[in-house]
C-alpha cells in the first residue's frame, strides 16, 4: 500500500512538471529571457559576475555581446579556488557538492553544485518522469520499482570539506530517502565499491521482486554489462534467494554487509520459479526473470544506438526511455516519449545558444537562439546554467530533428573534438555507429563492441577496424565485411571517400579475441573513469589503444589495389 501511494504521488507531481514544461514550449523566447534575467540578477555580485558586468546587462542581445564564450579551461582556476573553500566566486550560494565529469575525453572537470542549481535541474528530471509515465499509460504498462546499479559512493572531500564525485552519485545521495521506495535494492547496496559485488547485490534484491517494472542506468552499455552479470551469477543468485544468505565471497564492507543482511530474507518460492526458468533455457535474462518489465531508462542518441541493437536479446520489445540528456554542467533536453532519441530543449533549466558549423573555427563565434534553428542541421550547444557557467561550450554536437511547439527537439550526435582523421576527412563516432549498424544488419551478426583506430608507421595512415563479435556470432566473409565497411563509410561521410581515392591507404580489419572489450573497460576504470559513467570510444587517434589485445583474425584489403 505504501509503495502504491508513493508512486501515485510521484505520478501526480511529475505530471504537473510535465504540463508546466509543455506550457512553456509555447513561449520559448519569453521563458529563456525570464531564465536569463533571473540568473543575471542572482550572479551579478559574484566575482565572475562583476568581471563580466552582469549588473549592467539589460537584454539577451547585450548578454551575448558582452559575455565571451569559453570552454572549461577558462573556468578551471575558479573551480580550483571553490574547492579550496572560496565563496562567491562562480556562485552566490554555498557550494554543497562538486560534480566530477567522467574523464572519458580528458581530465575530470569539477562543476560546483548549489541548492539553486539542483532546483533547476530537478525541473527537467521531474518533467521527464511525467512524460515516461504518460508514455507507459498509453501502452498499458504500469510504472513501478526499478533496478539500479549505480555507485553512490562519494569520491572524497576537497580541502574545504566539500564532498565530490560523479553527478549521479550526488543526485542519488541527495534523494537517498526515496531509494527504497523507487528501487528494488536498499541504498546501502549502491555504496558497495567493488563493481562485481555491487551488481550481484542489486540483482539479488531485484530478483526477489517478480513485479519489478524497470531498469535504470546511465548508458546502454552498462545495462548490457548488468545482463552479463545476471547470466554469470544466475546459479549463485538463485541459491542465495533460496537460503536467505548473502554470498560470503562478495567483497563487502562489514558494516554494509550487516545492513544488507538485516534487510534480506529467504525467497524459496521465487528461487524455485527462477531455477525452473534457468533449467528450461540454460540461462537467465531480464525478459525471462521479469516477463512483465515495463520500461528501461537509459541514454539514447550518440553511441547508444550501437548497444541498443542488442537489447531485444535480453528485453524483447520492452520500451526504452531516454530520460534526460544531461551532463555534470547542465541538463540539455527532456525526452517526451518512449523509444525516441529526440528531447525537448530543457528551457527551464538553462539558457541555450547554438553555434552553427560555419562559426566553429571563430574565436568568438556568432550564435543562434532556440527559435532560429533549422531542422536537420547540427550545432554545437552552449549553456548558461546555475552551475555558474556562462555561454559554456561543452563541445557537444546536437542535431535538430524537429520542434515541440516552439521548442527544438534535439539529439546528441557526437563530441566536437571526437574526430578521426587520416588527413582531413573528420570521421565522427556517429558516422561509425551508422556504418556498424548497416554492417550488422547486412551480415546478420552482432558485435560486442568496436573501435576504429589509425595504423602506426604510415602517413597517411589507414583505418584499422577493430571488432569483437558477440558470443555465438561468426563472421563468414571478413573480406566482404571490410569492403562493405568502406562502402558505407563513404556513404555517410563523403570526405572520407575523397581522401580515400587520392591519399589514404585502404582499411584493414582486426577481429579481437573474446573478452577484449571487457578488459578495455576494466582498464578505463583502473585509470580513474567512474564505472557508472563508463564509455568506450568508438574512434580514437591513440594508435596503441588496442595493441595489447590478441587478434584472432587479421584481414587486409584485396591485393589487387
């Protein structure tokens, strides 16, 4: 009864937030102007606010003329001072937490978090849940408890005693009193540092609930990783369900183990049900364990499409909701429906500008406002948010795919700096994702993962196509696969075809040994990337990125060329 009341209250509150955002999509310019006006008033007395003369700014146009566009390198010294305890530097309010970025594209960035910043981010979060609930109702799917495996540990404290860590850890800890109501596992499970043990415990509590409705993770790759844990530990999980024990071999802090054991009890009937499923199928998947699963919430767009292609193997036709497109620095869009990559610009959570491609090389480029964008075009997105960043160039490239009333619908495509070039062709991750989707469909295979690198010792360098086949899949004609890779890459990125015909040598194919990309992920974590924010680059100019992994098959271009 308590759970039912909690979810009814959540549905009512988030539906209100959804409708509030919808109303504002009818008046985007006014909403953005109001946001900026309040923001400038709040920040005009901060150190940076005084430097930029925010108190004298009266209009959106004046703001764009007076305040320069910067990336994180400009803000880094200010963030360092905030970590040391200085006040009123970027934010007028006390800094209560520092978001750390994943570090997947360089050093970790530090973004100050205040109560006011969280308030404006929460508007997008609540609206997104409202849209998800509405989408589930249209499909006759109930909203309910979900499985979450994120790490909610703090990374540490700054010299001034400010806690810091991943953005998701901060948001989970902020709402930890709701974790037991919203998710199948207790909060203590998310404080387990050991990755294998945390996933095991979260799956154990999730399996005890046959009415589990959702799975939530930052990225689709992380959901596939959890599916692999479910298969790997199926027998042990069923045993612990039957006996009410918690496996002694798990790496758990004694206090956390004690807290979990107080919450755990035997579930013999559920154990027998899952054991029968396991015997009949030889494996345990989410679709088998929870046949009435309603939704999956994870990132869409960008590199996500590659991993989403494998979801039907584990989840059948369970809809995938994109939630929020956000970073440590801001929330950028709110997904309005299930199974859609597009998101409504988060006009209540930040002030947004867009940089067209012909301005990308300019020192202080001209920008466009949300109502001035062209459907089908791509832009670098700039944000002014209550994190204390002004006209901040995060480096993300988004595509405008439509409009929701007056608000643009955007999809993240790739990072501006994430380019692969042998000479001048500028291949993006989005290009390679499109190619690999075509190839998997054409050859009837699935890949566990892939990464395109450049050959060493050649100039111009050739493209090295590194792939790992998913379990149970074989590549019958690798030579044809390589040739079709080139065909499709030329279709999606014509500059590659131009340089390939005149300058760049033909590509080659390397089929990596099973488990190679698992080791890549482990290596990324050892190097300091947060496991809940883990992303694998699908293109890299680091020519040694994959050289340590064994190759089971190497294929060169036909000798005739």
